[in-house]
């Protein structure tokens, strides 16, 4: 819980962001705990409702030497949106900056304040037949999505947040408002400063507004759960489908048997899509989508899957085309379902797409040897080479933290050996800062650290310090 504020600080904060903008006591608790990691103590929580008040607060904090951690919807997974244990950081919640300022159908753009939720933007854009095509099992804020460069299940088709960003406004650590809000699709005039704020987790500035590129909504989709002949066959399946349907492939996800079984145990109403057969050892979620309402996507998907099954060397052994909402309900329920199976040691790693089978075989084999009590419940974005390698430890006991770190060590070593990334989507936070230090090349770290020092010399912004 936040500590009692000194009367002088409370008065200053209330003057800057209004009485309702300062949150203390039990109401502040939700801002201090992260979704998966991060449980600290804030000096205070402030929730300004205008950009001007946000900039005024950041400038005040700089003059007073106060530390800030920005927070959007608090769905981040590396503990970077919540304060540390020392009670010396102020949580700056952007949730009251929630105005959708403009929707432009001709330019296919939306101008939004940072606290607008993805679901709210998509609801507002739907009547114009548009959406922000980033799809995930959470409902983040647009500012948080920029700060973490959110990817999601349709990155294969639409790219992540970096690609969708056309304009940005941010408050720099000294309180200066930086505005690059022209919404240009083409603008090659040197360093693209707005990109500095993408994926840097609020460590270089506080995002207050953004212009994002929307896409026409998919009017027809067809979704299937597919059993590949083997995991080694998956890259060939992907290549084959991409070469035949191109951009119509909107998702290509993988789900292990263990992850699917855990999800169905947690949500019996979803039922085994392969019934009466058992769940196959590995399952692909394949989606075709078209913006034309009359496009025969389902027929195309069924025909293509039949060809893959009937080819001389069958690439798939089974396929079930089903209601998209039902199949996506399974996919989006995995992460939460695993939490009910035991302690989850979660990884968000990536390698090149073609290397995923070898990487997975390697890491699963080594885990089975050293940690036979862990259940590998992986799932993820095979189309982008991303794997949520979630390991369930049903009856965690003994030196849990020590064991967890040994597991992490093993996995990161294998990731490194395969030329991969220890954080494919979720970014860097207190939970994996030491891994960043270990595996990020020194010149990259030095450049990052120099940038941080330039913009935030006293390291007052963000949950982690790259300096
Ligand atoms: C069930 C579930 C599924 C998920 N699936 C995916 C997935 O498929 N792909 C993916 O990429 N991510 C995924 N995530 C992670 C998460 O949703 C994203 O990282 C998200 O976009 C973060 O947005 P947020 O508004 O919740 O940010 P927060 O969690 O509030 O903050 C995240 C980081 O951004 C910073 N930040 C937030 N707002 C601002 C701002 N206005 N200015 C500056 N910095 C700011 C914070 O300081 C912190 O460092 C998932 C999360 C959950 C819980």
C-alpha cells in the first residue's frame, strides 16, 4: 500500500493533477501489483486527465528528484509497469487519458490518447469497417502497446505496434512535450524519433498520444485446428500455405498437446475439437481472412488442408475447421488456464521460424533430462518464430526460486545457442534485466545506456535502468 504522503507533496500533486488525480490508500493497491510479476510499493499514484497535467507532473517530478513508473492497463508481463519494493516511485497511470480524438477513414488512422484501451478503439472504429489489427488475450492501452511494441497472434499478417505507429506525442523526463503527430506514412528525414519510444518500456519518456494505422476489418475468416505430421514438418506447411495464399494467411499459431489439454480441463465447455479422437501431440491454429464479404475463404482453407494431407509425403494428419470464436476462445484461454495447473515458469522466446523445430526439440530434451518434473506447455506464434515456452511445475516445493533460476539458465543458454531472443514480445523489466545484461551485445547495451543518460541523466523514469 502507498505510504502516507507528506501534506506538502499531496498538496503539490493535487494542484498539478486535481484532487481526483491522486490515489492513495487501499484504492492504490491495484496499481502496485502486476499481472504476472511485480508487487511493490508506490510513493503515490497519480492519474492525470489531460496531457498538460501529465507534462506538468513529469516536470515537477524532475525538479523534485522523484522517480516515476508509467502504467497503462497494467497487463505487461515483465514487472515493468509497477513500482519496486522501496516505496520511492510514483506510479503515473495514463488510464484517464482515454479520449479517441479522431478517426479518419480516408487516411485509415486513429488519433488517440495513451490510456485508450484496444477494445475501446476497435469498438469506435468498427462502424467505419476498420480496426487496429493487433490481437492478444489481454486488453492493453495504446500507450502501453507502443511502449512494449505489442505483437500478438496476427503479427504475421499485420506487423506489430512499431509498424502501425504513424505519430507520437511523449513527455520527456524533464517535462518537455515532444510532438510528432503528422501521421505521415512516408517521412525519411533522419532519425525517426518516435521509434525511440517503441519497445523501450517507458524508460525514455511518457507517451501521451499516438496516431495508429488501422486496417479494414476481416469480413470473412476461416479457422482450423490442424495436426501436423510432425513438428519438423511445420516450417514446410507454413511455406506451402504462404506461397499459395499470401496475405490471406492471418494467423499461424502452435499449441502443444499439454497446453491444449490444460485449457480444456479448465474450460470443459470448449470441448476437445478433435473428439472422438484424442488431442494430437501438437496442434496448429491456422486462419485465413479476407476483407471481401463474398470471398470463399473456408472452401479455400478446406481444399488446401486436404491437399496437404493427401500429398505424397503427408504434411498433416488431421484438421478440423470450426467456428472461429470457439477456436480463438481456446487459444486466448491457454495462458490463464496454465496458472491453475501449478507454478508456471513462463518464457517468451524467439528464434528464426525455420529453426523453431530444432530449438524446441533441443530445449524439451534438455529440460526432460535435468528437470523431469516440469510439464512443457508451450504455445505461440510459429508464423513469427515466437514461442511461449511455459513450463508447469505441478507440486512446486523445496528451493523453488533456486530451481526456477536454474531452469531459466538452461532455457536461455539453448535460446542463445540457436541465435534467438530471450524476450520476443514482452520486453525488458526487473524480471529479466539480468538476462538482458548477459545476452545483449555490449555495443548495443552501451548505445542504449548512452541514449538513456542523454534523455534521463538521473534515471528517474521507468522500472528498469539501462544506464
Ligand atoms: C493474457 C495476456 C496475453 C498477452 N499476450 C501478448 C501477446 O500475444 N503479444 C504481446 O506482445 N504481448 C502480450 N501480452 C503482454 C501485454 O499485454 C503487452 O505488453 C501490453 O501491450 C502492455 O500494455 P499495457 O497498457 O497493459 O501496459 P502496462 O502493462 O501498463 O505497461 C507495460 C510497459 O509499458 C510502459 N508504459 C505503459 N504505458 C505507457 C505510456 N503511456 N508511456 C510510456 N510507457 C508506458 C510501462 O512503464 C511498462 O514498462 C499479454 C498479456 C496478457 C496478460
